[in-house]
C-alpha cells in the first residue's frame, strides 16, 4: 500500500506518474509531468490508464497513433510498481516515427 512515483520514456521526453495502491490494488494513476504533444498524449493517457486500472495489469495494448505516449505511460507505471517492462521507445533513436513533426 502507498503512493509510488515512476518514470517512462515518451516521444519527446520523460513521463512521470504517481500510482496509488490500496489493499494490493491499483486505485489511481495520476500523470505528474510529460512532454509529448497533447493531441497524442491525451488519447494515450485516458485509454491506457483506464485499461491498467480495469485489468490491474501493465499488460495492455498501446493506443494506435499514440504508441510512444502509451508505452511511456506503461513504462512509468511499471517503474513505479517495480515491474518489468521493456519500452520499445528506448530504441527510437530520436527519429520522428509515430508522431508527425509540426
């Protein structure tokens, strides 16, 4: 039980979340900071967090069209809970795959 902070790699930088666990159950996930484009991040945030909460697992599918943000959120939650997750964003290499540049 408690509140745990974790980080993950999004498209444009680090995503930080706070995960609240009560009675061994993930009760809440709050995004503290992120640097991705809002149009992509917001899509990923609402869907991925809802899926993690309902399944009580980080084994969820990234949102199509917002893959980098999705993986960053999943990695941040995994990091907070000390779970294993290999973020494919780490191999991004700084390219602009996934999100168009503006």
